[in-house]
């Protein structure tokens, strides 16, 4: 069982100083656990101490299958209702890009997709990871999942951490997020969470023991 990492930022900086190649750290966790907020905070803090462009926070969200791809699935209604499940992401594409972060040459940029929430679809090559990036902080739900295409993630990351936020805290955040984003009622937001997000969270929770460290 992984132990709690007491000072993640200092640990990151020590790892960074001990490596001559790019450090690629993953942060997994439940939906609503705070992965994006935390990796972006680490990015700011590392760049403040080590220089602009040293760290880059990246999200798995850009690897959502497009609405057009979901529409071509055998049960499109289910695919849209369950968007966010592991099978609604381009797992193989994600593996390829994470590997590119590790293997890019000294003068080679890596282009990462973003997710445009207003449109509801990913945007290819929206984010440039420049050669100056010495630590890539990649966050997402399924970094520790190992079925299907996700199995090829094994051994690519330098380390993968798990943000150990309590399930109820994550659920409450998701309810609030859905109410704000789509003007849902409390009942509508909770139905959305229970019918999709909670199912994803239960799967992600089973991967916790594979993490190198737990982060609180």
C-alpha cells in the first residue's frame, strides 16, 4: 500500500534536480478530487523557483473521444450519458503522447490536446510543451488503470501519485460543479453524478494501491 507523501513540492524539486532528462509525473484521483487545481499550483510554484517554462501541467481531458466518435458507437445514447468513463477516452492516443513527453529530443516540442468546454470537444495540438520543460505534471482519472490500451502506460511515467480525496468530498464538488456549469437543480446534479461520475470514481478508487505515493 502506498504511503503518504508529506511534502510533494519539495519532493518534486529534489527529483527534478537529480535528473538530467525530463521528469514525467502523473497524478491520478477521483473525479472532483482536485487534480487540476493541484497540478497547476505545482506548475506555478516550480516555475517561480526554477524559472518560467520549467514545469507544465497537462490534463487527460483533451483525450476525450469527440462527439462525432461517440455518435458512431453501438449505443450513442449510453456513450454520451457515460462520457468520462474509461472507454470514452482515446487511451492509445494518451499513451502515445505521454511516451512522447519522455522520448522527445532536446530541441523537440510536444503538442498536447486541450478540451474546449464551450464546444464539448477536444482541440488537437492546442498546448505546446517546449524543450525547456523539465517536469511534466500529467493529471487524469485513469493513469493507474491497466486494462486495454491503458496497460501500455506501465513504466512510462517516472512516478504516478494518487490524490487521496475522500469520496464524499469529491461527490459534493461534482454536484456543485454540475450545478454551476449547466444550471442544474440539486436533484439533477446528483442524478448526473450517481449515473456516471460515481461509477467512474468507484473504478478509479480500485487503482489507488498501484500509486507510488498518496497525496493529501
